[in-house]
C-alpha cells in the first residue's frame, strides 16, 4: 500500500507484547513471539499492527514507563529482533506502528536521575518541578489518574515533581525546548528504522498550565469522560481537568511532530485522547489530518462492571463527532490493554456469548473510522478474573477490592488448548498472569477447526470488508428507529450504499420489513 492514507482503509490489531507469545520461556511474551505469529495475523486479514511499548523499562507500568526510548527491553529481545519483525511484517504487507510514551518517562530514565540530583544541573528543568506550599502540601490540587495527588516530594531537590500517572512516571517539561527537541529525536530514531507510524500515548497530556492553577471541582451532574475506568468516587473524577492537560501549547508540539512525520512519507500518527471534552479536542487535533492523522477515543471503553450494549452508546460519540467535523478521521476500539473486555462490559445477561462477540466485531468493522481490534477479541475472550495474590497492575493493587485493575484483559493469548500454558509459553513456570479456563477452551487451535467459531467468522468478515471500499471510506448516517434494540446506519460512497442493521438483543426483531434473528446483523447493499 503506497497510498499515504493507507491508515484510513486499514484494520489495526493491537498487540500487548507481554501477553502475546513467549519464546524464551520466562513467562513473558517477546518480539520473537510476535515474529512467530505474524502469519497468523496476516491470515486473519488485518492490515496493520500497533505494538504496546517494548522499550527499556523497569516495568512499573509494564512498559509505559520508559527508561531508554532507543533500546528494546531485554525482556522482549533486542533492537535486531525488532528489525527482523519489521522486515517480516513488511514482507507480509503488514504495517507496524509503535507506542511512543512521550508525556512522561520512567523515574529510572537517566534524564530524571540527573534532573532530580540538584536544582542547577543541565537537566534541572526537564521535568515539572515546583516548590511546596508554605504548609508543605503540594503546589496545587491536581490528582493522578491512578491514585492520589499528581505530585510527589523529592527530598534531594526539596521540591515536588508532577506525575499524571504513577509516581514512577514523572512528567517531562514540554516548556523546555530541549525536551521537545530530544523527544522528536527519539521519534526519529524509530522512523529511521522504518516504522510506519506512532500510537501516541496520552497525547493531550504533554503540557500543563504554566501557572499551575488549581482545577475546579466537577459540577454536580456533569458527565465527564476523562479516561479513567473506575466508576466509584475517585479524586481524579471529581475535578474538571482545565489545567493539568489539554493546554493549547500541546498543539504546538504536535505540529512539530507533524513536520517531522512529513519527512517520512506514508507514516501516520494516532493520538490517544482522554479528556473532559474528548470530541472537541480530537477534532482540533485531527481536522484535515493535521497535526495528527487520527485520534483514538476512549468513549467505548468506559465502565468496569457488567453492563449492556445500548444503541445510544454507539450513536452518541459518532454523532457528536460528525456534527463537529466531516473531515476529522476517528479511530474506534471496543477493547484494549486498559479496559474490561467488551464481552463482559456489555454482555450482561447475554446467553450466546459467541454470537454477541460476532455482533460486536461486525459493528466495530462497519463504523466510519479506523477500527482497532485488540488481541483475543478475534477469539471472543471474556474478561479474566484475577485473584488478589496474582494481581500485577499497580492500579489494580491500589483499588482492590473495588476493582481488580487492568490485568483481566492482559492475560496471555491461548494458542493451543492441548499445550502447556495453552501454547503461550513452554516453561514449567507459570506465565506472568494466569490463563483462565474459559480462555483455554477458546484457544486458536480449537477455533481454527470450527467453521462456526468467532475466529473464522472474524476472518471471513475482514475479507468481506476489504472488498467493500464503502465500508472503508464511505460516509455514515444513522437511520432513526424507535426500536431500542435495532442499531441501524447507512454507509455510502458514490452510488454504492450499504444499509447496516444490528439486532443488539437476544429476541427476534423486525425492522422495515426485515426480520432479524437474535444478535443478528444484516447488510443490505444498494
Ligand atoms: C496507556 C496506559 C498507561 C497510561 C500511562 C495510557 O493511556 O494506555 O496503559 O498506563 O497511558 O502511560
């Protein structure tokens, strides 16, 4: 695909490398494991892969705390392994985008070690440092997404440093031009190695209010979608995030990144946006494909406990975005490494889980925008339950027993239900997270040989989608219906139209002369 807009037509597949395939026997997935499974991915029919971070890291947040942007962590392999992966993927016509975590580094990054060592070292201003208030409390009221204040005190400097996430993830100071320049260099390192683009972690968190003003309290009854999955009262959710993120200066950095990307033809950027008003921001960031190509919205990700799939849930963000801009190109995902798997999140009371999985795949792959599948979604995996003793996610440890955190969607891929650890790892030691029984029975080998499986259905559906340009770039309009169980929309490109109808419940429904069996989707071509 030499088309510069290949990413609009592509279906992406997200790999969480720790849990994809372990070839070294240490219970943790690695790059050679991805290489081994590239033909599996190519056979499914996806076009591009987003790999979650594999850079050197002490793994406080499992790779989202980078201590060297230019080195593959030895846990995952070497830079040479990455080159092999990239070349093999390209041979199979698969694009690869890597996950750049630019907003913060690891506390063990040499830049932070130097920065915290004194107030006058060359990197003193590379992170966000501020004095305590006269009473010793943090500089302002900002809260960390994960838990507690967004500030930690460093005794060496005698100052607080900012961290929007864990205290092990200090925020870089983007007001320092050297920081911006350095980060662009880190990105260019991977562009030179040949990557096809970047997923930009927390792309609206780069800059903060330079005056460090307090965030106001959230107004009672106001709905705020701010990227955290936890539904119970939580300090982060009690504020309006006016000052700790989404500042206008963020845009200036993204424009510099765009200038860099333009020097590497056919590359793309996908920005993760978690904000009180994610739609306005994603339009700002992606209108006419600039400065970012597309934004990854977390609207479909909210909620932890069993809920149900409603028509509104799908219609709301798409309508909001379409009303704001016809040009901004969205990306959609129902699942990723941070959220409860959708089968569990939306499948309350659903008896036929496989049909429900197939329905979700059909919805995701027919929305206007780039779809992102997450590993295991093609197998119809539900969320795994993790015992407290086995929880690895620091967010889960902080919030247990109210919430187990993000491990339930991060358990290893079940490849073969006859093999040790379902074929994920061949070591007798247990993998880093357990593989639940209900995943084992859905392993790739069992689904491969079952023509009715979610896996084979996904393959067929992807093949069909590929043959329909209207589903890739056509416009999308919802069809109004008073039946709350029918989700309906048109996709149209020139004269070609596909009416997409979905029965989202387990009872037969009728719509406009069409009978839809439980959880059935129908596509009527005109
Ligand atoms: C990533 C998370 C990570 C956080 C901090 C996110 O949005 O997807 O996994 O914990 O950024 O880097």
